[in-house]
């Protein structure tokens, strides 16, 4: 029993140990890298062992907990139900694969120790977050991922031009749209911080009502605290505040801006944090707590809450996909795509809360989380390889690479088709189930958003594939071909994303057969999830599927036409340059719906203006007049008097001299007791004895 | 336990003879080996006694329980550390074999006191430890050591005689020598004045060893004058003896004495703390200052005793054990540092130590951390032992005591800070090079690391395992 | 006259007082040790007295005759202790040519 506890705890501890070792071994480069990656491998293995254990165990979950700070009820504990174990399985393996990829990708980078330290620190925190059994530990993991992402996004903190996001000097609405890595790191931190405030408020509220921070106990107590909040009309605000952290971390509207500029980090970091794991933390939060909230859905406010989540998810999906159409940098397209797909996941879990069969939506969301993690990571890693080969981040500088990078091409194609939802790849199945769940809720607008976004997703996926590989080579690429620099990526880099793409393909092919069992396993024991009455087998609603597939095909078709058909391409380019309506639309989308400038102008500049004007008013009016003129006159008069009395007599003599002198007197008295003569000592001994005895006699 | 006793006794006796035969190069290693085995056995004992309740050996004379094995473990580790630290310098003294043979003998006496259940054993083991420590103090045979030894011996003999007097009274009045039985018989005798005199004599005798005011006369001279390597043992392990004796013999009387208990111990505690802290403020010699600080810390530990009649008695007990561990690690570390510095050639007063951090960074950082632990700065071990446990233990029956203790703790910052200031901030007049091979340095680093690690959060775990009866 | 226990106890108190006076007021270390022996014997006397009479007979039955055994042990052990103290005095004499305790005043204050 002890060994399995150890393994369970090591799953999240091992990467931390790896981080510490990376720091210690900073002199020995290669060894440090290998050790860091091997601790990731260890935690991946352990998570696999945990998976097996949980699936085989009778109750379907494991709970290990050591008391730590007893007075607050904080334990060092992990609660591993099937949701957590599947999530940690995915996270751990993805972290390992991406770490493996980084071995080659980050070779030669001067800040590698920092990189590995924060990479491992991040993995450890993410796993801690997933596995934690109490809210404080989860929060620690949450903050740890935030810190690590700040450090990793700003990894190239010297702000070289090619590492930034955006075009040099471009402005919109008066604010710069060009972001350096250091600035991006700060943005990421601040945006997610705002959400964390809500998270903390939620934690404190739960602690006050429940008296415990342990998640299983809070889940058991749901009826009680739900009632307590609902009676005071606080249930909806609480739910929204509590989920604020999740919304911010998963880059949902209105917190989505940080994910875009986070692309200043190395591509492996983008793959790790912004495709596969950290942004999924918000979704995991929802998946963890939504079943608990669903239990009290009969209370006021819960229904509204789920509706709000649904709308936010749908709108974010649409918003980000629209921006992906016009993006010029490869990684930006992928970033928008991530946020968009995350919107789908929120859409799924939000819709789940509105239905009778909660499990359907829950599973849809979780399955999409899995499949998205896999194919998005694959896309990002491949993008890293492409950018490395082409030595540029812009799509304009790519093209015609299909001849030279065959394996990368195949893997990117598979992953991109999965992203679009092309049957029978994994992405198709999972996106389809989400749309099905949404349609069951009967809400029209989210559904329409969902469908249209599917089409747009297909469009920009094709955009990537075509512009990078199929269309004739750009000047840049031709130049590089002449210098024989265009070649396939290194095998160490290629292996991870190929594996991931193949996984997406194979699982997709087998989905019809295995999904039933998979889903049953996932819901075997999840906190808050009640007995399920539905069948788990995959079923395809013909109308809906037909609709979604046709949207996908439309999107793909439009993409192909737009980028490969010569006349249409020229037509689009010309009309974009000339037609004001189209131009305006293009600018609107390119400037990310002007949301970022709005934030900066309103919030940032607004705060600056506010503080400046307060300062001016307060300073000039009140302070200058009263403080600098009136008060000095009064105080100089009184202070001269009081100084004479208090300072010299009181403080100088009393406090400074007197206390010190008294203490010194005592010290010297005490010191003089130690005369050095034994006889005196013994005398004191005896006197003490005598005093004692008389004292006792008196009592 | 049997094995421990036999090993220690035999090594203690055989070592000096071996040394003089083999030209004394081996004695240190033999003893090192022996103590090492002793520490392994004590760790094993920790495991064994963890779940088992009290074990009585030798017809009830010895009682082994977890609290005791924890203290024994501390004592063994302390001895081990002192041994390692002595490897360089002490080995070259002419009387080194005697030093090395006295250590295991003293440790044996310490074990017996920690585990005792019988007052005869108390007297025997007490005298063993006392005599061995008189000899230890004077081992170097130069003027300072002998002066310290003479004072210590003279006062110690008086203490022993009072001990005997007290034991006589107690045995005479209760008719049994086993402590558990004594408690039984003493209950009806609650207000018998002779009994109380007897108990007080015992308290006084034990307090002499610990350095409680007004029985502390020898302490500043001995701690402050004799060579620091020796003092690290005396300050650490021998002080443990006094506290363990108080625990084993006097503590069970808490219920019997009622109100008087609190009064006695609070008077002792307050006077000790205050005297120690205030007298330390004017010391220039760092070693003597540490002597007064030892006095003050003994005062803090007495707080834990004072709590015995209140609801916080368990905290008091845990606090005593934790504070002993803080104190042992810190004082051994500090005195070993002082020994190291004096070996290198620095004068051990505030000017001599100034600016040490530039030349010997590891040593000075460790010194500062240990001093901070004694002050009670989180997240070091000293914080845990002082504040949540010791000070809070008396808060329900005597909150004024806690207040005075906190004030004293504040006063103590005054002199610790002087050391820190002179080491860290003043310009360097100190010259010295530290080398990694120096065994003292290793010991210093070990004690610092232990203080930090235990303080980072493990301390509450340890405390929760230390229940007593 | 009847030699009651109380008389012996008072004798031992008187011896205690004599011994204490001796220790506190002597210069010579050996004389101090002599006085310590006096106190020690006082303690032994108390021990022997108290172990031979049953006090509060209601609470204890016959005492086992441990008192004498303890006394013998104590004599031996105290002798050892005094022995060590004497050897310290001897060493002191070797270095300083006197055993005047008043002169041991190197550490003051």
C-alpha cells in the first residue's frame, strides 16, 4: 500500500525534483537535460500505473492524504477519480513528449537551465492541480502553472525582434500591436491573475460555509452550501466568481488576449502550455466542479450560470476562429484555434448543465479535451519544425515544403484534418458530440455559432496546410532551397508530433468501437456524477452529422479555392486591396476585433488617467494649500515648544537614556553576580535554596 | 538496550588502554565507530517503541518509551556530531584518548537517566554523568580548563549531596525506590512538608545541571572559558541530562503538588530567562554570551514544565522535546563554529569576529541561521519549538508567563543581533580561510541543514508523535 | 534519653548547616571538599534514619531493607566523585602551586 501511495505522490513530485536537479546540474548541460526529461518520463509512467490502478479498483478512485496544517484542515493529499486519472495520464504523456521534443528544439539556447527548471516546475504544478484533493493545494498548482507560464513565455526576455508577436510598429486605435516576449509574459500573468482573484474569493467562501477545504467533502456537502448561498441570492455571483479563474486560464472571452501574445515563447512552450495542458486547466476546473454544481441545479441561479457559460464558450469559439482567418503568422493561427476549440469545450460543459443527461455533455467536453490536446500539440510541434526550417514565423515566407518535408507534411495534414472535424478522424467524433449536445439544449445562437465556427475552423486549417506545403514556394523558401537548407526536421523532433498525429488517426478510426468502453471507464467514478442511465455506445444522428460534415467540406472547399485557385486568389487579393468594405473587415479581424486596444485604452490608460488626476487634484489642491502652507506654520510654532519639553526632557532623557541605563544597570548587576569566586556561587545556591523553602513554607 | 549498554561500557573502558598501547591514533576512530553503531541502534529503537507502549526492563528499573528514545536519539546524534567535529583538533591533544573514552561513558549515563524508573539508578547515573563531565571539562589541563573544572566540580558535588538528601527524604517517606510506586504512595502524603522539601531539593539539584538561576554560578565561567569543542558536548548532551531527569523524576509529581508546582516553576523560569537574557546584553566575548543564552534557553524549557498542571500540558511536553532538539543542534553548531574559529586563530569576541562573512561565507551563514533559530525566526526549527508549543502551553493557566517569555525572547534578539551584525556587516578585520575538509565545517553544515529542514514543516509531525504516558 | 528519630534528623540538619558554612567560607579547595563530605554524610544519616522507621505506617507495610544498600552504594559513588574533584585539585596545584579558590577569578562578569 505504501508503494502505491508513493507512486501516486511521485506522479506530481517527480517533475519538481527534476526541476531542482536541473538547477543543481546546471554545469553539466546534456545530463541536466536528460535528467529533466527522464523525471517527466517517470511521472508519465507513474500516471499510467495510476490509471491501471484506478480502473481496476473497486470504488473507482484513490484517496491519499497526509495532514499538514491541521488548524486549517489543509492536507497534502491527492484524490484520484477517473476524471483526474485520465487527465493526468494525458498531461503527463504530453509533457514528456514535448519535453523530448525540446531536447532537440531548444538545443544551443543560452537559457536552457531556466527553461528546464520552469518546464518541470510547470509539469509538477499542473499534475498537482489535477490530482489535488483540497482547494488550497489545487490553488498552489494553479499559481505554479501561472508562474511557470510567465517565465516560459518570456523565456527570450532580451526581446529580439523576430521573437515578438505582431508586425513591427503596427498600431491600432493608438495602441501598439507589437508585443515583446517580456511584455507578453506580464500580460499572461495579469490576465490570469484577475481570474485568480475570483477563484480565491470562491475558495474562501466555500471554506467559510463548509469549514473544510477538502474537495470530496465539499462535494458531499453540496446541498447544504448551495442552499445557504441560494437563500441569500448569492449563488449565481458565487458560481461566476469561482469560475472566473477557469475562464481566464482557458482564454475565454473576455480574457482571451493573453493567449495570442503568448506565442512569443518557444514553440515547444506554446505546445505545452497553450495547446496541451495549461489552458486545459480551466476546462478541467469546469469538468471537476460542474457535476457538483449540477447536483444543485434545481436552485436559483445555476441554470443561468450554465447558460452564461454556454454563451461565452460559443462566442469565444466564433470570435477566435474569425481572427484566425486573416492571421499572417503560423503560430497565431494555431493560437486562435486553441482558444476557439476551448470555447467548444466550455460550450459542451455549459450545455451539459442545461440538460437532463448531464453526462453526455460532460463526456463530450472531456473527449474533445483529449482529442484537441493530441492534435493541437502535434500541430504546434510540427509548426516548430517548419518555422525552424524556414527561419521565419510568417506564413508568407513558407510554401512548397511538401516535397522536402514529407513526414511533417503528412502529420500536419492528419492533425489539421482532425482539427477541422473531417471524418473519421478523432476530431470529427468529438466535435460532433458537442454539437449534438448543444442542439439538444435548444439554444439557437450557440448552436449557430458552433456550426459556423466548424466551417471556419476547416477553412483556416486548410489555410495552414496549403500555404505551408502546397502552394508554390515563396521567395524566402526558394532562397533557402538554393542554399540547401530546406530539409526534413530532425528525428527527435519529428517523432513526437508524428506519434501524436498517428494517435489522432488511429483512435479516430477505432472510435466507433472503443468509445463506449472508454466513456464508461471515464465516468466510472467522478465526484458529483450520479448514476448514469444512458447507453454509452456511439450513435450518429444523421441530420446533425450531415450538417456538420457539409459545413466542414464547405470550409475546406473555400480554403482550397482561396489559396490554390489562381484566378480566385488574385481576385480576392485585389478586391481586398481596393474595396473599402472588405478592407475594413480585414482590418477589423486582423486587429483582433480591436478588443486589445480597447482594453489598453480603457483599462490601462484609464487607470493611469485616474491616478494622475487624483494625484494632481489631491496634490495641488489639498496638499499644496493645506499641507505645505497652513500646517507648517502651525506646526513650527507648536513643535518648537513641544520639542523643548518632550524631546529633550521626555524622550532624550527618558526613553533613550533612562531605559538604556536601567537595562545596563540591571545587566551590570547581574553581571557582577558572577564574581568568579566559587564560594560566592555556592552561597547564592544556598540562598536560593533557602528562599525556596521559606517560600513553600508560606504556601 | 542491553546491547547498547554493553557496547558503550566496554568501549569506554577499553579505549584508554588501547590508546596508550597503540600510540593513540586509533582511539578516535574506535569511539566514532561505536557511537555510530549506537546511533543506528537508537534509530532502530525509535521504530520499535513507536507503537509499543512502555517497556519495563531489569525488574522495573528501566522504562523505555517513545519520548525517551527520541531524547536518546538526540543525545546520540549530538555526541556523534561533537565527535566528528573534534576529529581535527582534539585528536592532537595529549590527553585525547581520555577525551574519547569519556564520551561513550557519559553517553551511557545519559541513556540511563533518560530511561530510568528508579531513584537509585538516578543517583548512580547522575554521578556518572557528573564525574565524567568534570573530567571532560578539565581534560585539557591548562589553566582555564582547570579553573572551570574546579568550579564545576565544587558546585556539582554540592548538587549531588543535595540530590542524595532529597532522595533520602523521598525514599524515607514513601518507602519505595521505583518512581511509579513513589507516586502511588505519595498521594496521601500531599501536604507533608518533608516530602515537599525532598522534591524541592531534587528540583534544585537538577536545575543546577541545567543552569537555572540561582544555581547557575558555574555556567558562564565554564561555558565561557573552557575550550569550545568540549563545551559543545557539555552544553548539548549534559544539559539534556538535567532536563531528562526533571522529566522522569519530577514531572510525575505534578498532580501531587498542585498549585505550588506552577509557582515554583514559573519563578524559576522567569528568573532564569530574565537573568540570562539581560546579562547577555553586555557581554563582549561571544562564547560567554552563548553561555548566558544557554541559561535563557533553560528558562524557556522550564516553561514547558510549568504547564504541567494545565490543559496545555501536552503542548508543553512536545515543546520541551522540540526545544531540546533545537537547542542541541543550535548550540553544538555554534560552539563547534567557535572552536573552528579559535583554531584558525580568531579572538572570540565581537571585534574579532567582525566581517567574517567575507572570508568564510559558509561558516558565517550557518552561524547566522543557527542564531536565528535560537531567536525563533520562522521557518526554522526554533520558531516551531518556541512559539506554537512552549509559549502557548501555559497560556490557559498563566498567560502572564507567556507574555514574559515573549518579552524575553525579544530581549534576546538584542544580543544575538550584535553577533550577526558584527559577522555580517562590519568591515572585515577577521582573517581566515575555510576549507571543505575541516570536520568542524561539516558538522556546522549538518546542524544548519537539520535546523532548516526540520523547521520547514516537519516539526509538527514530530511533535504529534511525542505523547507521554 | 530516648533517641527519637526527630533528634537524628535534627543532627543531620545541623551537620548540613556546618557543611554549608564550611563550603561557603573556605579558601582552600581541599577544605571545601571536606565540608562537602560533611554534607554528604548528613544526607546519608537522613537516609538511614528514614529507611529504618516506618512513617505513616498505615500507608506502607514493612519497608524492604533497601536503605542500607542504598547507603553503601552512595558512599562508594560519592567517594568516586570526591576522588575526581581531588584530582582536579591536584592538577590545579601542579599548575598554580596553590589551591586557593579565591584566586580562580579569571572569568568575571
